């Protein structure tokens, strides 16, 4: 029995496995990175929400035979930026026994590639896009990544930068502003050639796919392996313009807590697809936490494989 937790800028995810069998997989939106922007403290209410989820996760892991101290607990973009991250994670360890490690964007990209591609039958060169709340990681390769980069564009971070922390109603000029920010970030590093397939991972991607399928309750097996088309993203992008908070939540009943940030998510995903020369992406419900459970003590092991 082994377990991993991925605590991102918006979500906290727990996976417990017995051998290769997933016995528990859970995700909650806790919004730890909200308000952090390019540097600032975690907010008290967001730390409380994250700690409550992590306490439950520690209890679940223990009940399934994994001591919290043995859980592979990783945290990403928001923790790389928050000025009070160290103090918060000391508090988490004291309260739950979980021991978090803040990982680099490079390691995040590499491990997410391995996790996202697992359980999918993919041929050729694969580009994995991991759209988080605080950053977006791209990794590309055949079986293992030979390219990886972390971009400072996440759905929450972009939304707050353009639409404010309260997320006002978006208009056409805001869509243009989002596109400019995304293009400026992605233009800093060129992809090394064109992939044969794009794989999308993380909560925004799976929520968009579940909504396209008409799901009111998230069903991982229904989403995993399906193709999210650029035309669908374009339609959702257009539909979100002019909607207030209530309208956005009604549009995404499968995960209303993510609704405020899905316009920015559509912009990022469409920009990646355009650069990849693809019309859609295969959706994976796996990601960093699955890559964390593979027998790779550190990202240097991935580097040695290249």
C-alpha cells in the first residue's frame, strides 16, 4: 500500500494504491493559491480549508494502511511563491503527520508526464499539458520526457490578474488580455517540434471534458481517454463571456468551485493546442500524484534516463 498527495494552487488530490490497483482517489478544491499572485502569503481562510482537507486525507491514508509520514506529499506553484509556505507546512506536519516537499516546476513537469501518460495507449511523441491554478507545465517525449518547462500561467493566477480576486464578469477586451498574457508566457520557450498527440491533465481539463459529456457528477472512467476538441473549448470560451458568478457555476455543475477560472483555462489550452498543431487533446485523470508513486526517488532519475 502506498499513497500520494498533490497539493496545488487550487486543488488537493489524494491517491492510494495497492500494487497497481487504485483503492482510493479523491480531489477537493481548496484554493490555497488564491491571492498569492507573484508573491505574497497564503490567506488564513485558504490555509484553514487546505488543512481541513489534508487532515481528512491523513485519516484516510491511515485507515487504508499508510502512515501519514509515509505518504508522498508534494506541493507545487503556490508553495514556490507564498512567503509563509514554510510556516504553513510546519503547521500541516504538526497537525496531520504529513511531510510535504515543495518541488520545482521541472520536477513537476517530468513526474506529471509519467503519471498522465500511464493508463493510456499512446503512440509516438506525446505532449502533456498540466494546467494548474498557479502554473502550467508542458512536457514532451516518447515514454519519458526529453523536454519540460513550467510556465507562470495558471487558471487562478491569470483570472485574478485580469478579472480581479472577486472575478468580475468578463467581456471581449478581457479575453484579449488573457490571450496576450498566455501568448507572452508561451512564447518564452519554443516546443522542440510537433507532437503526435497532446494529453491534458488536471482539474480544469477534466471539468471541461465532464461538462461536454453532460455529467452532473464527476465520473473518472467516463472522462479518462476521451478527446477534448478545440471547437468545444472555443464554444465554452464564448459562452463564459458576460456570465456572472452564478451563471458560471450553473454552466459547470460537475465542479462549480472551478467555474470562475475556466475562461482562463480555455485560453491556455487553446493556445497550447495551436502551438502543437493539434485540434484536440486526450484527457487523463492521472497526473503528478501517479508520477509521484512511480519508483523514481527524484527528478534526477528522469534526467539520467534521457
